[in-house]
């Protein structure tokens, strides 16, 4: 068997009821759990009891995905050549996949595999220069070695590797809201457009984002200190959003379409169903809070670079 260790990593709010369903069943297959946990969590002692040789880092929660994630990478537990699986706290790993994961990393280690993708970097080989940077979601830089893209396998289904139990509202119209209101600078899709069209476009977009934040905080009294405040506002006012609120979020949805067309060269007809699923129109017409998320949409900076024929960073 491989001498390299295998870690389960992520950043969690620390909801024991969720983690007992997702993280706990997987722990017997890993050498340890390395995670950042919200300092307001009441379940930190429980997490420490299951971490094995890992580390539970207790931090004040900030809306900076990269900064928080790098706390995990920099904590000193992982050594060069170790492998880790990066999950959200709502991700349940497929039992068959994790059962044979150690055998897989032995093969990957011998064949210089630096990352394994589903619709984001999922399993990675640790080295001291690896960092998560840039957009809020799943952007690992300085991956060394070859990349295995599982989505290219005939018959690929994400559920063969991970099942996400996230509140499905967070996969619908809330997504563009959180990018405008929570995350600084770039979201996944705007970052790619800025690569295409330059910093001036980013500056204009960021200026509008700041104006929109001020409007939501001062005029709509939305608590922007966490995602929970946005969720509450959107649920309570689902059929009565002010026009400006609705219109700005629709801009963000439209930008998703633009980058998929211009950067990924997708056919317009492929976008139709996904566009409706992410739109306020569907909420308003159907009074439907829970919406399905079309699979294989979430992407990463590096994967988009590949789509443009550029080297990964």
C-alpha cells in the first residue's frame, strides 16, 4: 500500500446533524480530517473527537473562500505526496468510491497525477506550493502533475463520487445573489470574462456590485454579514422583490450565459433549461423556492483555462 497519507479536507460551519451524515461515515477510510470550522459552532468538541491524526482549525467565519481554505493547506499536517479529498460539509462521498480510494492514490502517485476532477478539483496531491486562489469556488493553483478529468469517462455521473445534500435554494436564484452580495472581487464566470476583456470591465462590474450592496443593506435592510441574511430576505419576499434587486441579479445570471457562450463555446440551445432554472422568472411564475441545479455547471479557473487552450496555473 502507498506510504502517502490520505486526508479529508474542507471548510465547515460545523452542523453536527449534517456532518454525521456526510463526514462521519467517510472517516474510517482517511488518515485524518483537516478542516476550518466557524468559531460559533457548538459541535467543535465532537469534530475533534473524530479528526484522528488531523486538525480542526477554529476560525471566525469570513466570506473569503480562498483565505479560509488556505488555512487548511498551510496548517502543517499534510506532507508533499499526500493526497486529499476536498469537500463541502454537505458532500456525502460515494461508498464504492472511497472504498477503493487508497488503491487509486497508490496508482496516481506512481503516475504523477496531481488532481482528479469531477466538475471541480476533487482529489489533489498536496505539495507546499499548492494554494486556493481567485474565485470563491474550488480554484486551486499550482497543481503539479497530470489531471484526470472523470467527466470525460463514458457514463460519468457525479453521484458515483459525491452526493450533495445542500439546501437546494442555494443552487437556484440565490447563487447570483451571493456573488453580488457576499464575495469580494470575482465570481467564477466574471473572472473568466475579465480575462477575455480586461480590468476595465472588472472595475465597472465591481462598482455596480458595491452600489448594489449598499442598496440592499440601506434600503432593503438585508443583513449582509452572512449568507443566512440573504436567504431569509429571499424566502420572505420571494414574490415581491423590488425591480432593482431582481434586475441586478438577472444581470449576473446573464453573465453566466455570456461566459459559457464566449469562453466555453457552448451552443445556445444547451443553455435554455439551465438559464430558466437560475432565473427569478421561474421563482415568480411558479412560487417555487426549491429548484434543481443542472449538473456539470460549476467550474473552476483552471478548467476554463484549458477550455481556452491555455495552460493551467
